[in-house]
C-alpha cells in the first residue's frame, strides 16, 4: 500500500491533529493538571520513540547516515515535544510552538516524501506519518492544555537554541553535499527543495574553500522565519487573555514556602 497525495486519507491526515485535539480537549479540560501532565508525558515519550526507532532502522540498514543527525527541523521537533511535555520546559515549548509546529503541519499538507515510500507500513513511512503528527499534536497540547506557558524571555532563549542548531546545520549542509556528495538539507537552508521559497534562491553559491553558501537565500529565509516565529509566539498569548498571571514551571522548580 502506498500513500496517495490528495486522496481521502491525505485529507484525513491533514485534519488529524484537530480530530485528536478537539475530543482530547473536551475530555481533559475539567481534569486535574496532574492528569493533563501525564497525558502530555505519554505524547512526549511516543514522539521521541518514533525518532529513535527511525534512526535505529536507518543505522541498521545503512550504517552511519547524515539523516540520523537530528538537525532537520521536524527531527529535532520530536525531541522538543519530549522535553516540552515531560520536563515542562518553556524554552523547548517556545521552539516547538514557534518553529516546529509550522514546519510539521506543512509536512502534513505537502507529504510528497510520505507518498514516495512504496510501502506505507514500512518503518520509515510510519516514522514520517506519526513523527510529524505527534509534533503538531504535542505543540497544540502543550499550549492549549496550558501545560507550559511561554513568556518573552523563554521565546528569546528559544531563538538562541534555534541559532545554535542553525549554525552547524549550515556548515554540515555544505560538508555533506559539496564534499561527500550526499543529499542533505538541514533546516531546508542549503537549497529551496522542500520549501516554497525557490524564488529566493538567486545567484550562485559563494565558495570559501570547501564551504559554500547562498547568502541571499540564507539571510532571506532567516528573516522570513524570524518574523513568522514572533507572530506565532503572539498567537500563544491569546490563550491567556483571561488569565494573564498564569504561570508554569519546569519539574525541577520548587515552590517557595510562605513564612
């Protein structure tokens, strides 16, 4: 069986985050925070498990492969779901909500890679299917169920994390593609394959020894996503209009005892 683009099942896949989150919200909205947190842990563990199983399958079949390195947006997105929901991390939730949510949902809509697998029930195809779905569900769950509230400080730290992942991605993209002849596109920033920004890929890649980069495309993409991240961050604030003092803390936080 092969997944078909724009089939009934594809439309169902696109709608699946809502199909999961709507009943989950109404079932859990009056439950205790502890119950909501436990469900979040389950989602987080499932998300990380999908990535681990995928990478084990790649390693067993091919040995070391650059695809194992979790620098692709949706691959480290599975890790962010785990850290966000298990450790109630504001920084991980910031990255998850502002960046990974948009990227993962885009992959539900433009699921060409999923359709490219000849067997939908293969490990790699199932990893794509559940991996992206759990990122979207995990991001929505963290915010809508108020497991973690992102403040502006955490948003800035989240940007810092993205930058720390982006810099080695730019370098490794060039190394794996230009030196080793692999087809790697971490952050979709090596070229426009997989993202609708082909019109930004203007001119040739500048070369510095073995390292190459298209400055216009790279800087343009960073600026576009910086604006998107800030906009998505502000959407999260709408959930707290009636409770502006709502706070969440990571699991290592100890409440101060009143004197």
